[in-house]
């Protein structure tokens, strides 16, 4: 698109809208001048940057944003990836590499409030892999297309009129309006998308190398501009894949002098002579629970649509009715290769402390299971929003606005197999297992039986299985009434009231078969179900994937054929599909009422000063109920598998909470010169707890360890986080679309929510560990406490048929199968119950620098920013005690270079985020951190205006094929290492 062009009035619709969005505080007479403009305007990338600069310059408080170059042409096809261009904004990526949620100034996604046209939006998701329940309030930007988006505002300071819930920021997504566009508009766009990760998948996976995207927008006014209609829609298909190496069940962490049964032997005992550089007594170290690899194929179909009707029967009255619909369907296939560890004897070498991690780690086995599971999932995320708004300019002094909307978001399974269907598969051929953790991905070496050089389909069979039915729905009903009264001295009083009700439901049910010893025998399964493959070919972006010691062969299988075979062998069709009755059901209603006042004025001194003083009152009531399962026992079902059993039926428990806050704000803007502005702001904001944190019941994890299990319960009486925010910034607008700014911010956070772990004995569940049968195996059978297969074999050989001992035979490896259930008189199992509480107060502070420069009429320009964040809310890897870190805290930087002249537009963007903590837990004892390592990505887009109304574009995402890596307390303690790949899009856009 041309940089400068003389255009008639009818061609100014986009630029007029951009200016209207970017300068919300401009007086009405200035807007009338814009409407009459009939001269030279700037369009394209430069127009977008100039409008974004004006948004920052003219807003109250600290506000950054992105404005569309043109309606239907937002700078990025993913809104999260667009937001990361803003200083202080970082994104969380899905496993497939796409931006999903945002972190602002080190504050994680759950404490950033997302609005659509000023309205609070519901959020729903099913957790990673569709196999969990949702705690998050965070809106997933992957669900909404960018074509109808006119602008995004990121309010980094609190304002009285903004709904509460955003500590890091309140993000307002603004859509186009027909009476603002004014002139007829119609455009349609097509894209062909090639995701290179889709090539890196097994041949049996479904998928296409090129997938389509289509979008369109239509806007027109009627009856002399008093009635307008706008319709937009988009449909996108995407094929992608990712490969992931992981220690999915985490790391068991010990102090160096631990004498626990699963710890390394003390110097001079056991096999300690086979340990090189054993961790010292004052060190912290960890042993892996498992290690594995997966290759994943993902298909997505996203549909978005929006209808907006506007009627302005008079100059001072405008009514808007709008409806938006979004749908995102995802299907995924997974094949795995993994080994499970029992913390047995073996050779190992370790890094130096104080946090010591394995370099080479070995455990000894004889015909143990080499696991090769598979998964299929299909989920559907959908949502809609119906809103009605009336803006009434009563007279020159008083204006009123009324807004009502009802919105919902729902996530559910999209397949009879459930939101996640998993078939465990194993061949019992694993001998001594050695893993090298020193590289980018762990390298497993497995000793196969003598004479065996490769895996055979004839040795494989189904073991355990999980079919999950997860459901999440969130509904928001909100009424807002706002007004402004202008005094004769040009000051004004803003006022308003609102009422919001949020209903959130999270439910789940699991059909889990803990038949880890095998279902039938390998002979029961047709060898043609399986085909051999090698994992190493799916990890070529990692430097050590060519390691010749890697035992990387695995068996890919036809999921549906194998599922039917398991049904035939077991005689249980319902065991291999999702259950339809929920066993966990969490329902929470949150009702909030609020009112605000804000006075704004300007003092015309030698240096003009703009002042805004406001206060908001917020009152919230929480009512949470939970349907929970009642545990009645513990069953030892396989060598390393103890499981909680439940009695039929469930019941609801209900808890309540209530809180209210008075939240002041003060914004000052001193105009030192026409080009230089000094800002200062103080505000108080709150961030509400996650949904599971305020659930009304207690839940136990289904799998129990030898030393006990885990569980959780909520606390509806939790107070929200309260943040007292200070901001100071200096901005210099020295040229057309050019500026530099520097700012300092500090957030003093109270009521910080952290999990407390309490050791309890819920339901008085007896465990066979340490019971009469167990003790007999140790005292009479010569077994050690660490040799679980020996103990099970002894119990089955000597007590089969006794109370609680159900012997069913032997698996293909000669190991006894069946269950051993804890009996009265056996020890009562202890559980680490995690419950949230308001723990402490702390702070975070930092600074951000922005620079944007256009090099005259050359067409070239640069935009760059850097954000530095520090806090006392950090995690100490060497500390095994309870800690209270801030999730998401990290530095970030962005650099954008562009060229925009004549018919060419070129933009290259590099986004970098330093290492950050993305959570605690996810496997391992005691709870371990999950550190996402520093990540940078280069994206680029080139477009050419072939004709006045026809534009061609080529876009590349992740050009340099970056990989992502997450580790626990040490870099060698890998949690997840993920390879995706570059993505390319060729587009055609025609404007009528």
C-alpha cells in the first residue's frame, strides 16, 4: 500500500476510524474536522504505528496498543502474537508453538483481565491435552480471529471505570463499528498455510501439507448514515505437529543426606561405589520418575463470526446491537516411547551442587516394560457474546451510556472417546536402562534381551488405559451504566455502576483401567496393527538427536483397531470409551457489584497538567459447590501402581466467601513541552483467585505412591490479590510516528495466594504398603522394601485368595498380576493435601523502554522495546521448603524493522523472552519448579499491492526453527523439550 496518497473523502474511512480509536479523548469538534478531511493521509504500517503512538500519547494513565493498518487487516493473524510486540507483554505458547495467553510486566495470564469492547469475557479450557479441569480465568486468544479487530488497548495502570480483575493489565479488544467506518466496505481474503511441522509426522497420521484460511468483512450504512450493518467472518484450518521429549511425571527431589528408601545410598553403602560425584550432604538432587518421547499431530478448525447493527435516530443517540460467535475444534494424535523408573540400583554420574542433577543415570531391569502408548483427543471450544449498548448525549454537559451483555464459553469433548483417550502399550523386553541428561534432549539406551536387535510386534500388548470426559463452561452476564458530566471550567465527572455475575462449571469423569501388567497376551493382538518407526527422525532440530546410543525404535499402531482388539480381549466395551456421568463437578457463582466516580481536569499553567482522580468500590460474593468422589480403599494393581478406589455415588459440598474493596486511582500528565510528557500514576487493583482455588470440595489423586498420595481442596473464602501500583514515565514525541519513552513501575502485592501442603489421612484408607502381607515378604521372603516386584510375587505365591489378595495370573514377562488391597490393621495412607491460602505480601518492580522511529520519507522504520522485571517473589532451586514465587516473571524485548513505501510493505519482528517460572508441581516430590528457558523467535511478512484493491502477502513464523525447553531445578532435569517448525502463509486480499 502506498505510503502517501491524495484521496477523496470516501477513501478516508480507515484512517478516520484509526484516529477515532487512537484518540478517545479528542473533543467532538476535532472529530468533525477529521470527518471533513479531504487531503493527504498516511496509510499502511506507518499509519498503524502512528495511530498506536497517538493512543499512548492521548490516553489517561499508561496505555499501549496496536491499531489495525486497515479494517480486515490486523498486523498479526494471532492476537496473542500481536500483543507480544508491546513493551512488557510476553506470551505463553501452546505445545504446537502458537501464542495463547499473555503475561504483562511479569504478572501471569490469570491476573490480566481481557475485555471485548469494554465487556468482561468468559474463559474456558480443558487443560493440557484435554485431560484436566480448568483453574484459569485467562482468555485464550487462539480462539478469536483478528480480521474484525480494529485495535487492542493494554491499560497498564488502573482506572476507576475499568472492570476489576487485571493486576498486570486490562486488555480491551475493540471491534469495528459500521457508523464509525461510515462508507461502504467489503473485502475478502484467502490464505494458503504450510506448517512445516506437519511434515514431521508418521505417515499414518491424517493431515495436509497446505491448509486454507478465508475471511471477509462487509460494512454499509443506510438511511443517510443513521443505520449501519457490519458482518465479518473467518474460517481457518491448520495442520501442525510437534515432537516432545519429557520427564512427564517429574523428578523426585531429595536433600543430599536423605536416607529414604528411594534415595541414593549413603557413601560406603549399597551400590554407592557405582556413583560418580555423588551429591554432597548439603546438596539437593533429584531422580527421574520416567523419561520418554512423543510425536504429535494436531488438526484445528477455527470459525469466527460477528454481526453488528447500529442505529442513530438522532445526532445525540446511538444504539448498537452486536453478536459474536467463536468456535475452535482441535484433534490430536500421539505416539509415545517411554521408560519408567523405580529408583533401583545402577551406575550414575552427577553435576556439582548445590543443585545436583544426573549426567548419566542408569537403573537395572530384567524384562521390564518398554512403554509405547498412544493417544487420540478431540475437543471443541465455543463461545458467543450478545450485547446491547446505548450512548445518549443528553445535552452539552451530560452524556450517558448503558451496556448489557451475556456471554458464554464452553469446552467439551468432540469425540465418543472423550477429551483424551489413551491406550498404554508395552513390550516386556527392557533390560538395564541408561539415560544421558547432559544434552538438549535426554538420550535413552535400553539393553534388549540377548539376540534381540529390534522391537517385534509379536511382543506388544495393551496395558493400562485412560478415557477422559472433561467439561468446562463459563458464563458472564454484565450490566454497566456510565456517564460523564462536563463542568463549565472544562473539568468533568465520570460516574457509573455495574453488576456482574459469573457462573463457572468444571466437571470431569475418567474411565481408567490400571491393567499395567497387560490385557491378555501379545498373541491376542494381530501383528499388522503395529508398524516400526524411529523417534530420532522427529527431533532433528535438537543438536544431540543423532546420538548413536539412542534406543529410539518404537511401534506406531492403528488406534481404533487396537482399541477394538482390547475390547475383544477384555470383553468390556465401556472400558474403552469415555464415561458419560461426571464424578467430579465443581460449580461456582461469583456475583460482583461496583460503583465508581472519577474527576478529570486540566490546569493551564506554564506546563499544562492533566489530572484524573477516581475511586471504585467493588463487592463480591462467592458460592461454590463440588460433587466429589468418596474414596474407600487403596489397591496395589501393578509393581509401581497403587490406586485409590471409590465407593459408588457422590455428594455435593458447598462453601461460601465474600469480600469488598475500595480501589482509588490517580493519574497525572505534565506536558513539559508540546513533545514531552511526564506521567505519574497510582492505582489499586485486584486479581481474583482461580476457579479450582475456590472450589467447594476435596479431591484425591487416583495414583498413590509407596509413601502416600496427593490431593487438593479449595477455599472459597480466599481474598483476591491486592496490588498497589506506582508508575512513572517520560515520553518524547519528536517526530511523525516517532517517539521514545522510558518508564518505571512498581507493584506491591498483598494476599499473595500460594499452595500449602498439609499431611492428612482422609477417609482412613488402609494401604498394603507396610501391612501384614508386605512385612511377611520382607521378613520371610528375603525382599527389600525397594523391590516391589519381589514383594508382590511373594504375596501372590503365599496369600492368593486371602482377604484383599486377588491373583489373576502372570504376564508375558513372568510377573504375577492382580490386585492387593489394604485391609483393616494395615497402615493408614497419608496424603499431601494441597490447599490455597493467602500467604504473604511482596513486590515486583521494573522499567520499560520504548523506541519508534520512521526515517523520513524513505519508507524504513524501527520499533524496539525492552522490559526489565525484578521481584522478591522468586524461586530458590536449592530450597526444599515451601516457597511463594510469582509465576511468569521475566524480562522481554522486541525489535521490529519495516519498510513501507509505494506498493511494498515489509516487516520483520524478533521477540525475546528470558527464562521464567511457568508453574510449580506437575509431578515430583517435593513440588518442583518448571522453568521455561529463554526463547526468541523471528517472524516476517512481505506484502505487495498488485492492484489498487488487490494485495498479495507472504508471511513466515519462526523462521529460524527455534525449539522450546522447560526444566526443573537444574537444566539437566528436563521436563519438556519441544520441536515445532517454521510456518508459512501466502495470502490474497481483495477490497471491493
